[in-house]
C-alpha cells in the first residue's frame, strides 16, 4: 500500500506525463485544431475591402458587435470565413434542447440511445445551416450599405453574386468550425466548442490590454482606472475559482455489511457532491448566443436600410437601445443567464433518476425516506444552491461589463470573457488530471499482475 501511495503521489509529475502517450496525442490534436481555427480567422471573405472594413468597424466599437467579435475570436472584425463563429450552432443546440424538453416525440427519440442522439444532432446541424444562411444574408446586405452615408463601402462589387458567395462561405466556415469542435471533444481534451471560444478570447486579449495601455499613455484613460481594473480582474479570478469549486455534499449512507474475520458490522458512507454552479460556463454562452443572433441581424439590417424608411429607423432604434452596457441589454442578458442556469442544471442533473439509483443500490439520505421523499429533498437542495449559482453568474457577468462599458475599456477585459477563460481552463486541467490518473492506475494494475505471476 505504501508503494502504491508513493507512486500515486507522483501522478502529476513530468515523468508520468511523458509516459502518457495517449494524453500527448490528444493534446497535440487539440493544439492543432486550435491552430487551424486561428488560421481560419485570418482568411477574409471574397469581395471585402479590408481597409474600409477596419475604418467602419472602428466607428462601431463599444457596441453589440464587440461581443460578437469576442466570441468569433476577432473573425467578425476581419470579416473572415468564420465571422459568424459558433453562435449559430450554439443557438440551434439551445432550440433543440428546449424542444426535447417540451415535445414527447423528441424526448422519446433521445431515450433511444446512440441512434436517437445522432438524429437529434442531425436536426441541430440543419438548424445551424438555416441560421447561418439567414445571418449571412443580412450580414451581406448590411455590408453593402454600411458606411454609404460616409461615402465609404467595405464591399468592392456589391450585388447578388457577392451576397451568394458570402452566404455560402459563411455557412461552410461555421459548419467546418462546428466539425472541428466536435472532433476536439471526441479525440482531444476538453469541450471543443468551449475551447474554441476560449482560444479566440485569449488570442484577442493581448491586443485589448495593449489598447487599454495605449489609452492610458495618451491620457484617454486614467492610469488609476487601468490599475483598478487589473486588480479587480485578479480578485475576480480568485472568486471565480472559489465559486467553481464550491459544492454542497449530501451524505449518503448504505446498509451495514459484515467486514473482516470477526464479522463486525460497518456502515458505508459516501457523499453526493452538488456543485453550486452545476451549469458551468454554459448559461453566459447560451444567453449571449440568443441575444447576438437577432441583434446581429438588426445591426446589419439596419445598416442595409439606413435612412431609407421608417423600418430602417425602427431597426436603428432597437440597435441603439440594446447597446452593450445599456439598461435593456443588461436586463435581457442577466435574465437569460438566470434562466439557462436553472434550465441546464435540470438537464444535467435529474433528482428522480438519482433517487431511483440510490434506492436500487440500497443507499439513502439519513432522515429521508428512499424514493419520492429523497427526490423531493434533492430537488429542494438543488433549487436553493442553483439560486446562489445563478446570482453568482449574473453578478460576475453583469457588473464588470457595466463598469467596463462606462470606463470605455475593450470588451475582451469584461467579466464574461474572464469567466469563460477561467472556467474552461479549470475544466480542461481537470480532464488532463483524469487522463493522468487513469494512465497511472493502468500502470499499477499491470505491475500488480506481473508481480502476482512472478510469485506463483
């Protein structure tokens, strides 16, 4: 036992990592996929004037397009093949998850196992193509008229040919990015979609920090404000780490069993960990996706009919009311985060199924009857800790975004981006540790078999 303990103590050493060939292959595959993603973000759409686009994009900084640009890893600012990013895929996934919970036929399809899951994924891809085509068309129309009042245009040769090629390229780019994310999830380390979003944010953060420091050098921002933001970001990171590790441990007790030669009775005890934030980083991403899809259409459609009619004025009014940092935007964003915290927690944890499993294996919560009462108790506990998790996510995402919007700092330094980076990094490190532990246990079992054979 002592030898095994010593060997397990060195699980995360460099030597153990060098022996984990399977983990190394997964890490190299993940790194290669992220490099491909970053390369695609610099491939421009055909027919775009990059200088005019940069000039026009600078006039809209601080708006909702900054948030879309963050999730696309800067692809929107450069109007690349993956300018839409993974937002259409995430939106389609949200719609399918809600539909599965509402329609019995889809719920029955989900219970069919692997075949049902493939069918639901197929429907999600169809929805992704539809959303990409719709957003791509409005983006193409908006690009043609964007800046017309200023005598500038980001499109070299406007017309139906440009719109068609833009839609086709954006659909292909987003679908390829979706495929990369799925491959990373199955063949790499971590959640592919979250890693791609995180890689885009991290890649743009140095530029955002340099932009903030340049504003401090020129006197646009006070050095005190910049230092306060950096200190606040450090404190916020520590708080996020604390809350992501926080959990409520529900005591589970099993019937007494006879152990040892003397037949002594001993009750087995374990704990059911219920995380305060069981939904992880999904609620901010889902809420952002649902906000960004219609707002992007409104933004570019408003550019396309700018000054032409009352409809154009109406779209511009909506776009202005939902500017980043505005009261209406913050309210909708916070409400979406709270809703998806409860919704996704209900998806990943089923109190009824957990209570049935405990009853089947003889486990029970002390003082609580097995079965229906256990289900009600777990639902009671989960609802209350989810309230804390929802409030935590809303505050983490809303307050820093509001402060940064008022201070005029880049959106990449906000609470949402920090939450995504910290959360995904912690989840990825946890998966790496799991792979190392599995590799270590495999080597221990192999050694035990060899020793047993020699003793015989």
